[in-house]
C-alpha cells in the first residue's frame, strides 16, 4: 500500500500501526478513536484496559476503564467529555477524560425486543433502547443521540439527563428512514444529523427532530464519519477506503486504506483509523504546503 495518498491540500502520509504501548502490551481489536482539545488520542479497544491514551506523537500516556466495559464500540469526544457505547451490554455511557463515569443510559444486559437473533441480521420490528447500540453523540441543542444498532434499526434522542424524547427508523433497505445496521453518526453545528446506514451502503441526513433531509449513496458499507470545522466530511467504509467529501456529498478524494471501523480527525487535519481485525491504530499525517 502506497505511503502517500490523496492529492492537493488533501495529501497524506500513512503511518501504519501507530502508537507505542508499554513493554509487553499489545493492542486488542481497536473499535474507535478520538482526540481531545490537546490532540491527545484515545483508542477504544476490546480488551482491558479499554481506553488507551497517547500524545499526538504516539507516546503512551495512560489508560482507564478496566472491567467497566463489556464490549467497546463507539467513542466520541466533545468539549473534553467522552461518550461511549457498550454494545453487548446494551448501554451508553458518559465519562470524564480521566475515566470517571458521569451517566449511564439503558439497562445492562437487557436488550429491547426486536426479534433479531444475529448481529446485522434481519430486524423484525423496530424497538426502544437498546439492542446493541453503536454510537452516542451530543447535539448542539444539548440532547443526546444514539444509533441502535446491530440488532435494532433506530436512532434514539435523549435529553441531557438521559430521558428518552423520541425514536425514529424502521427496518428496511431502500426507503428514507429505513435502516440496516445504523453504525455511527455525526451532528454538525447547524443541527444536521448524518447517520452511517452501513448495510444499506448509504449515509442518511436528518434534522434534530428526526425529519429526513437527504441521503448519499455510492458508499461501500460506511462505518464512521467525521466533519471538521470547515465542513469537510471524512468517511471510512469497509471496502476498505477513506473518502473525503463536502457537505453536499460530493467526493473530493478517495483511496484504499486499512480497515477503518472507527475514524477521527485531529485539529491539524491528521486522520486516525481504528482497525478491529488488525488490532491497530493507523494515522494519515496531513502534508502541509
């Protein structure tokens, strides 16, 4: 795989298997990655400790969450607060960046009844929270939005204190508002919600109230999405590839990549991929003119 990808202002150098762990440690399957206001990198891995912290050069800084998460999936940071999903325990959680729990939504080990028997399998009926949720993201209105998920077909909206306000989405393959494994989401500052409808090979756009706005196709099982302050959209799909777009869905760049189950972009424009099967973090370091 070429070490240099992209073109023009979106040119990157690939650093595979980024990040240095303490002696004797190895990465587990890395499900998600995010950075804080200081560009420290947080990896969410499926082994203890689930949260690993690095500086922007890849030096190990610390970890937390030992025995607290059954099945790490989504990890999102906003205003230096972390939002986590514990997929197999059917809960979503809010944490400080040093590992103190702030809120739990859902009942551990109590999935909602959707009739789905396998991850990513057919959902017989949409249901309430949760049956293997995938990601939680706060909106600019202060509400919390959760994609749900591997055995459901919904997006749930909660108040900041964890009260369910509404849900939308139905199982299906084509129509607006139908989902087959809503895998992650992003909410921009204008209040548009972007949902990676993974097994339907599309991203659907909604208002904060759940009103359908648009959809983007020509994607291959989109897994994660990030939108920067300039409105540039970054998507990892399971082709696997990385796609850069504008907020109208027009593609700016696309290249083959390692698996990006999770994706994040730091303040310098560097792209990080969380690689589940490869047990690794990969970094695309942006080249500056």
